[in-house]
C-alpha cells in the first residue's frame, strides 16, 4: 500500500465511529460508544421521591451511588419497558464542558446511567453519514443529526447533552459526588 493510500485509509478510519443502536418506542437511535463507559443489564433501582419521572432512581456501582435517567420518560413521557433488551448505559459526567472522550478519560468524573430500550446492536459507519435535518429541537438538544438507511432514519443522541441545567442540579448538586462511606448511617442501597 502506498503512503498516500495509507494516509487516506487512516483519515477514513478517523472519521468512522462505532455507535450503539437502541429504540425509543418504534424509532431508532444511536449513541457514540465513546460516551459509554459500560453497558449493563438493568439493576434494581431505588426510586427517589420528589424527582421528575425521567429520574429512574439510583443504584450502587463500584461503591458509587449512580443516578439513572430514563431516556424514554424524558423523550416520550413514559418509562422504559423492562425487557431483556432494555439496558443501562453508564457514562461519566463531563465537568466544565468536557464531553465524549474527554469526560471518559477523567476517571474521577461522576458516573450516571441512562436507561434505553432495545439496545441490541452496534453500527460502524462514517460520522459524516449523519446529517443535520434542518429542524431545531431546543428543548431536546440531545437529539442530533440523522442517517438514512434501508430501514429508514436513525437519529444520533448525545449522552452528555442529556444533562441539562435542571438535570445537573438534581443529579450533581454543588458538584458533590454521591459516594458510600462507612459513616453513612449503616444504610445500604439496593
């Protein structure tokens, strides 16, 4: 392979991404796997009184209390169906505007979870294959560009943009991490 071919294939590889596919209702969505620390089966969640419906609850992961958002409740107004294919996507909250791989690289950044339905596949494609659709979705700016394929439209979701100012205040008040400590009155979460 010539140097030009290697450079061209290298630049193409840099423009390709790996996306986790899931559904909200009957519509298909994708999120960049660079924004996901881990994909889990849905654990038992402890609900929190007084929270909006899109806050599914909390659970403990590696000795850290993790808040969980329900993307179906946030987007469709109904809770995610608890099926075998429903998954919890763990992500790190990027402080100071950090997003994507910058937030992931900061292992001290707090974790948060996102419930999604029918997370059953991945897609490797060019990032440029997603294009803007021309409509502004101010209240749901986590919904991004779309990609057309044989099954219709696939819309990108920005996991980091799910955390609006309201979500930030609710889930990470005063930027304090929720952590289990021996002095936490002996109560455990389940």
